[in-house]
């Protein structure tokens, strides 16, 4: 079934609120999940909602957390996220860090007792709309072995960086330090599809194409991705007072993740007039965009540009919901009393619209 942007946002909000989240928090998570799907990053879209709902049901996620400021040193603030949604926590911390960056030019906030932060590009887009530069680092549940090692001790540890432009699309980099996001492997496993060779290894350390046998994913660029993942642990978790390695909670055991993150905001207006910065970035982007493409390449893209274009296109056409995911969401919605036994996904969408 094809679902519109508004329908997906309403659906995810309704499901999360039915599991105890406040309307405001459920709407925020729904916004991030929907943004992910409609930019083509399906691994962090509605497919993640099933995990969030199970975590809420099992007590691994606090549906009504209270963000607690544990230290405040002007341009540096630390928070305890009370085991709430990582998406909600990052957004709340970002808002407070943004205020300080407006005052000091640069500010940093850390969060502990957090959870999966979802589609990182959303935060970059949000920061670009606020005319600031933003960096978000977060550790995750373990998914990678150290370079040269066999034990699963390191997360896919995403890095998000963004900068606002004037007329061009803003630059938004959202990347895992693994060669592929763990969510993508999970999505392949759910659909029973094989993964490309080189994405993951099985429990014995052998490369595998069976998504359901994947034990660890591989770092991108071998030792380079591994090195970046370690530094994200250091800056996004250790600095935040969060857990790392085997102490991080596991999804499959419905444990509290206790991961961490850091949000850094820079206000370009402290360095030059904001329009000067944005025009200069436009000029730089155009140099890259108008440079000669390699043989067989039609167009050169900037970080985040493909996702912006997909968002614009998919908002007009809607997106297709995979059959197995639709069935799973119907089962959950039935258990929550949103629809009756036997009703299909179309009925579910209608029920929440």
C-alpha cells in the first residue's frame, strides 16, 4: 500500500502514544521516522517503530522521561536522558545547546542514559533551518568487532555534520562508521533478503550473505572506520558518562541501552555575517556541482542532496510500505486496540487519519 507523509506521521504517533508516550514526544519521534522513510533511508523509518514499541512495552525505554541537567558550565552542558527515546533526547538537548551557541558562538551538550537516535540527518536539517553548523555523535548497541578482533564490542556509531546554505541544499552528512547501517541488515533479515557479500560476518567470523546469520557488520574503510567508531565512543559516550562495549544494553534482550551522545552547535554569525557564510558555501557547492563528472557519471551530488530530492519527490507520490512490515504493524495495532482482529493495513491507516 502507498502511504502519504501525513499518514505515516499520524500512524507512528498513534502507535507510540498508545504505548504510553506523550503526544508531543510521539509526534517528534514520528516526525523523525517519517523523515527517514521519505528521504529513502528505510532502515531508520517505520521498520524501527516495531523495535521502539517493544522497548516501551518491556520497560527498556521510558515513555515519559524527564531530561535532567546534571552540570551547567555556560557553553558546556551535561544531561541525563532518563532512559527516554534517543530521538526526543537529542532534540531536547539540541534546543538548549542552540540557545547557548547563540550566546557564546559555540556550545556543546552531552547526554547519558539515552537510546537509539534514529535518522541523524533530521538533526542536520533542523540545524540548517536554524542557520547554524551542527555536529552530533552517538554510540549505539554493539555491532562491530575491533579491527583485527572477533568480539562484538563497538557500535555503528553514527556521525552527523551539517552546514546551512543560502540557495543550494544545505550540506548534511549522516553516516555510520560501519560500511552499512545495522538497521539495513535488520531490514533485509525481516524481508528474508540476502545481503551483499562484505556487509557482515557470522558468529564464526566468516563473511556471510545471510542477513539472519549476520553477527557483526564491518567498519567502512577497514581501520579508518574502526578508528572513527572508537573516537565516537570516546566523545559521544565516555565524555557523556554513558556505557560502552559489552555494558550497553541489547535490543534482543529488551535491555535499557544506556548509550550516549554529544551535540555541538556553532553559530557562523560569530565569525562573519550569516548571509556571507551561506553565500560562500553556495559558491563552494557550485564549484563541486559544476566540476567534470567521471566517465559514466551523470551528476555529482553533495552530502544530503539525494535525500533532499527524494523527500521532495516522495512527499508528492507517497511511499510503498513493505508487506511484512505492514502485517507486523497491524498485529501490534490490533493488540493495542487501534484496529479490530482481521483488519488490514488500509484500515489501520484510516483509523489513525
